[in-house]
C-alpha cells in the first residue's frame, strides 16, 4: 500500500521527468537539425559568358561553392571543374559541358598535349571533345552536364553541376 508521502514523491518524480523530456526533445531536435538537412540540391550555376568562348575550343571553369556543414560556414572554395565547349552556330546546342572528373577513378581530366582531345593524367583515359572514349581505360564517356543559356545579347552560360559514380559503365549521379 502506498502512503501519501510515497505517492507525493512518485508524483514529483513523474512530473519532473515529463518536464525534462519536454525540454530535451526540442533541444535534441535543434542540435540534430543541420545533420538531417540534405545537401544543397544541384542547381544551375553561372559559369561563364558566351562571347569569350571560342567554337570548338574547350575552356575549363572551376565551380566555386561556399560550403556549410552542420555548424560551420566555410569561405568559397573550388568544388569541381567543368569543361565548356561552344558549338558551331548550326548545332542544336550552343554550348556543351562536361564535368572534369574522370569516370575511371575521379582524377581531373585535362587537355592532351596537342590540345586535340581530353586526357586524364592518372591512367591515360582519353576522350574526344564530344566526350566519347578514345581508349578502353574509362568505363564510359565523359559525363555531360545540363546547360542553360540566358536570353541576353551576351548570354550567361549556366551549368547544372553534378558528380557521378566512378568505375561504372552507367552514369549514376551521386546524391
Ligand atoms: S582516374 Fe582518369 S584514367 Fe584513371
């Protein structure tokens, strides 16, 4: 049989624990919130103007981003590299873009010595300027990125920067 004193003690304990829980849940949720937030969805980024791009001549443009993790904001820094290639006037697309990340193991793809193709210095993956492989080293061609041009007289070239799984024949975006 519980006497009045024990009943009061148990009541105080229960109320105290409920109050602690009521305070703790929002606190924990606040602390975990940045971790639950997904990374910024891929968006079109302004990388260049159309006029300086020469038809058929690839231009490497760094993608710069101000990162932010759970509790720290970092200053802007390069997070990737994109190759832009202006196409001839009659082409369907005015500019095509590739991520410079090699589909083999992720090194940065550069121009070959003669400037007539792409070459990855790590294991010699080579590609044409349309991204198709020139040898058997890479598992697939270079990864194309979506491009959008503004309507201005000198359009801005915007690219949807994405990263893809390496060592895969399929082009699989990384979340
Ligand atoms: S990472 Fe490019 S060839 Fe291996």
